[in-house]
């Protein structure tokens, strides 16, 4: 494992991201059936996950570790798999995700 991924801080953050993803995916398909409180909790998890992903991406961007740079490159390439044009900045993806979460949050009480 690389120096970047051997870092206790990085490992803790990756574990947090993984746990949040599991919780989110567990509720995602039942979202419309959840109580208002549970939907808001789910949305807060989404916000927390997005923030952690932004921080991890920033760490990857600042690292010179080859494995970190490889992961950063894979993340950037995955933007096109999500329907964005080739070469789209990751910040556009993060902004889009944030907007989607805000829209979801505003629809909770509708």
C-alpha cells in the first residue's frame, strides 16, 4: 500500500465514506416511504458524504503519491460515466450533486 493510503487519517476518512455509502444505499430505494425525520436524516448523510468526498478529492489532488494520483484520475474519468461531457471538471460534478441534494431537501415537505 502507498504512503498516502497508509495514513491513519486517510484510512479513517475512507472508512467513514464507505460506512456512509452503505447507510445511504440501504435507505435509497425506500426514500419515499421513510418518515419526514428519516428522510431529513438521509439527506444529512448525503451532505456529509459529499463533503467527505470533496475533502478526499482535495487530498488526492495535493498528493504526489502515484496510487493517490491514479485514484484521482479514475475519479475524473468516472465523471463521463455519470453523463457529463468528457473533460468536465470534478467541481461541476460536486456542484451538481450538491444541487440535487438541495432539491431533494426542498421536496421533503411537498
